């Protein structure tokens, strides 16, 4: 399937989903509540326009002049998050009502009882109560989600035992930054804060596992320059995420080394001292081959010629390659990409596409076993909201 065809299918499906969600919101909030004119017309037109907010925001992100390139995406993504949360609240309420009254309706139908007389006033009262309650609940949850998304990241302590770790390296720490998504709504202040939090951990290694940027070096170079202040005993390392391929990946791969960040492109380095060390490997993003003709996810190349008795940690943006990694002898894979679902219950959809959504997991393949840690991510993408999945910077402690 060509990239153009895949993109066309994605756009059509996305618009259909957005249209369906906004239609449901109109039915429950406007039609069922018998909203009076002119508010009914205003609400209807607004929902129609807002159903196109996401594609308009993406277009503005790429093509609009400043300040529209910042304002339009922020408004569009913010509304998308609120609409999704409101949609989920209304669906949950309707599901509870169906569970409570569905058995009664089925029994009446089986006994062929006549329908009870309609009560328009009661129906209208219930519809308005549900709409108002859902709106209040969504507003409160959105406020908490906004505070979580835009506040400092949580520091997660993650102890990991590696069988092949040299005893003298027991206690080696890796600080993982991932999915910072510096761009229209995440800027210089946020990068500065993430750098300060990471340096405060005094890590031995810093791993940046992709989706660092949503924009060009020209637009984001100043914000990203603060990565030059990152300090770790054995260095700072980076692997690409899928969003780097939307943002001028080649320019970023030239820029990051100037800031002291080592880019691992299907290769590995030695981490440790002369007498005791492990291998740290990194691969291009899982989707790299279809995003950029000169890039590909190639674990074999990264591990070619290595001593299988040495400890091995892999940096890979997406969790989905963990089976191949474990078969190749990787003891620990560090990934991101999922944002931990970012907004509950979106985590359920993420789980359908990725083997792991967040946290540390043991993964077995045949007679081999390894571990994978999936970070919730340090920033956010799209809506400046995080519900049930606060941002994190992981401090991974390797022990024997």
C-alpha cells in the first residue's frame, strides 16, 4: 500500500470517527435537551465546525504563520481532549442506565406489555440533568488533567535486575526522557524544567527514547538547546521516534550531536568503565522505513558481532519490537510512544496496538526472557491533558 493511499485512508477514517463523536454530542447535548433558539443553532454550527478542529489544527501546525501556528493547534487539540472526555462521560452514563433498566425493558417486551405512557417533562428533565452532570464532571476532570499535563513530571524509581550486569556496575542508573513533544504548546520553559529534573537525579546514563520534537530546527532550536546542559557520567543518548520523521529528521540528527547528545541509529556503544561495562544499543523507530527512505528499524545491525555474554540494554521508541529484542538477547528494552494512554480510557485503544502500555514487564519468547519498561512520557501530544497517566521521568536502577 502506498504512503499516499495509507494517508488518505487515515484521513477518511479519522474524519468519520470525529464526525460520529460530534454527532453523538449534538444528540445528547442539543437535541435531547431541547435547547432553544438561537442557542440551538449556535451550538449546532459550533459542533459542526469543531468536528474539523483536529485536521485544521494539524494543517495550521505545518503551514500557518505565527502566531496562528501556535494558537490554532492549541485550541483545536484542547477541544479534542475535552470532547473526548465529554463523549466518554456521556457514553458511561448511558451504559449504566442501559444496565439498570435494560432487564426491565426486556422483561416487558417478552411479556408483551404495552409501552408505558410517555412523560415528556420527565424525559426532558433527565436529559438535561445528564448533560449538565456530564459537563460538570468533564470540567473538573479536565482541570485536573490540565494541571497534570503542564506540571512537573513525576520521578519514577524503577529497579531492574540484570543477570549479565557486572557486579561492580550494580546500582548503575539510567534517566529516561521520552515523548517530550516540544512544539506548539510545549516550549523552552518545559525543556528547561525537564533538564533540571533529570540532572538532579545525577544519572550515569541519560536515554532520550524518541518523539522529542514536533517542529523544525529553525522553530525549536532555541528550546531544544537546553539539552546541552544534560549531564551524565557515561553520556546522553537518543533514538528516533515517529514524530521526528514529521519534523525534518535529518536536520535534527545533525543538531543533537552539537548539543552533546549521541544519536544511536541501529548501533551500540559500551557503557561503563574499562574493567566493567555493558552494551547500550539503539534502533530507529519501528515506522522509520515507510517514513524515510534512508532509515529503518534494524536490530540485527545494531547487535552484529556482539558478545552474547555481555549485559545488553536496548533503546527503542515503540514497545512493539520487544519480541524480536528478547529473542536477540536483550535483557532490558526502554521504550515510550504510548504516553501510558494519556487520557483514560484511551489507554484501552493503545493496548490494542501495543503489547505494553506503561510500566515494567517481563516478556518471554520461547526459552528466552527479557524485560521492557514503557515510560508514560515526559510531555504530551495533542490535548494538553493527562488523565490517569501523569508525565514521568524514569530513574532506572540496574542491579545484579
